[in-house]
C-alpha cells in the first residue's frame, strides 16, 4: 500500500484515463500532489491555489499576455524554424545551469535552438553567446487571434470531465472552483504552446519538467500533430521512488546525473497514464570537469565565515510547499549558539518564503548577517565552509562532490541519502560538526565514504556535457 495521496492518485488517474480525454489524465499527478484534489487538499500547496485564483478567465489571460508581448518586443519578429526548442517554465538560475551547457553544445554542433521563457527576457542573459545559434522567445510569442478561440473551445470540451470528476469524487465547491480554474489555465497554455510549436516545428523539445505547464505537455502530444517531437527532460534535483510522485511525465527520455537516479527512477510504478521514461545516465552538466579543490587550495574565507577557532558551517535551508522546514533550522541555530559551537551561514532555498527566517531574526535567535547574499553561488559557499549541514537537499550531494563533510538532519530514514552522517537533534548536530571539523582522522573517513556517494550521485567527473549532447542528438 502506498500513501493515502498516492492511493487516491491511482484511483483518480485510472478513472480519468478510462473515462476522459488524455489531457485530464496527464494532469492527474499535478492535481493530487499539489493538493488541488485528494487527501492533501486541506494542507496542500496554497501558492498554486492562490495563483489559480489570480488568473481570471482566458480573455483576461490573453489581454495580460498581449501587453507582455508588446513590452517584450515580440510583435513584428519573424517566426523561425529550429530543430531544438528548450522550455524554461520558471526563472531558476540553478536550473538554467543544467540546460545551458547542453544547449551551447547543441548550438556548437550547428543545431538551431529556440529557448522559450516564461519570465521577462531581461532576466535571462546566459543564452547570448558569440556565434551561437540560440534565439530567445517569450512565452507570450504564442499569442495570436486564434488563441482565445482555441482555449475556449478546449475548455468547453473539458468541462464535462470536470463536472464528472466533481460528482464522482464528491469535491466541494472550493475544489470545484480550483479544478475549473486549473483547466482554464491548462487550455490557455496549450493554445499558446501550439502557436509556438507551429512556428518553430522542432524535432526535439528539451526542458526541466512539465509540472507547472501541463498545457505544454498536452500540446506536444496533440493527436493532430503529424510528427510529435521527441521530448527529453534533464534531472533537476534529488528524488526518490519512496516519494511516489516523479517530475518526468511527458518525456521520452530523461538525462540523469548518476546510477543512483537510474535505480530510483526504475522504482516508480509505470501506469498507462504515467509511463516511466527511458533513463540515460550522462553525469551532471554543471560539474562537468569541475576541479574539486583540496583543503590546501581553498578560496579565501569571507568575513561572514571567519572567526578564530570556530568551525565555519553552511546550513542549506529547505522547504515544504515553500514553507521553511523549521525543526532543522531551530536545531542548527541551537547547536551554533553553544559556547563551543560554530559560525553559521544560512543559504535559503530559491523557492522558500522568508517568513520563518524573519521571525527568528526578530526574536534574536538568528543574526541577520548569517543569511547569505541571495546572489551568492552555492558552490562558492560550499567551498569556503568546513562542514555543510541541512535537511534532505541536492546541495548536500554537491557538497560531497566538492569534498566537504556533510551532516544530514534527518528524523526518518530515506534510502536516497544513505551513507551521510545524520543527526536528529541539536546535540547530535553539534557533536557531528565538531567531529568533522576538529578530528582529522574522522574527517578523512567521512570523506572516503562520501567519495563513493558522490560517484553514485553524479557519475564520472568529466564528459557529462558531451554525453548529454550525444544522447539528445540520438
């Protein structure tokens, strides 16, 4: 038996697959895992529901995007065909760094590439490169006179399914509104995507995942398309089969960092409405050939991490539904406050809301100067730390790759993070940090164990970009 949410998803997804259009079944995992429907609804993702409430109808979305298209200078630009289209559904520099080397590799091989972004184009600069065949287009470039008509037609076709799901699963009035609004955005996004795909006519679509843009997934698999493009997604973070929901739906293949993730992906249940894509292990594009500096050649320690005799600890904050995980945060603050504690720098997660951190600054348990600059590179912060601490996070694996001892805060065993030193309270965190920072023999043993973890997680230290480009060309 799986979790209540997953058992509901199996029933919900199977019913959608059997009785309704494919687009409904494609959206099933997003609807359940984000709490729009199902047992997670009461404590589910508020941000998704808040975003849905602010959308309005298809007409309002079209008016908004028409204005954005004008501001982006998209009107009057001629359409361009290219064999590769990359979709970046949100602005995350850490995600950009995963696809950028692959796109530049494809462009260097002579492939034309169109990059579609959903954020202001002024926020994306990495695509510009001398001589590279890369073209940036705003998501709003798909706006046309037919979008509203198509979106309303698709939504009308989906409305009987929505009403049937409301009756079949006894959804309340609030869930009904959220479901209707979700599919309104879904239909509108699909119409925009069809417009862009018709202009570009790619043979390959590369991306991170379709969770926030299921309309794109539907447009790519539209039965009216004579030749649907191949779809490849790039691994963007740690995941485990125990979580039951994965982010790689809609892909023909997924480029994974290391063998650990191939094993985890194989552990997911393949369902008719949620097949598991083919896995190709290529290594981590951002760390391709990165030199792992030893302790003798570390970067200079900045003032925020400098204090005589005390370990310099980077705490990698994390979140659930954008809410800070407070238990590990309070534990590391208590451990650092001890007389023989450590100097602490906190790196919040990019998607994390700051309320919990602000509360602790207000009550005096967290010093404002302990917060890392939002623009600071995680890689640079890891390199200048003596120890990296945090709850389950991809950054912990990156710290192992960069030869920094890791202390995992963990209250329940997760096989994906097996092998790290782990603590579940402030005393345990303090003692393990002291062990790694002050006992050279123990530190060497930790490093040897983490070396094996890093190889399993990230694959070989070099050749990942070439392997990824080769996999995409195949």
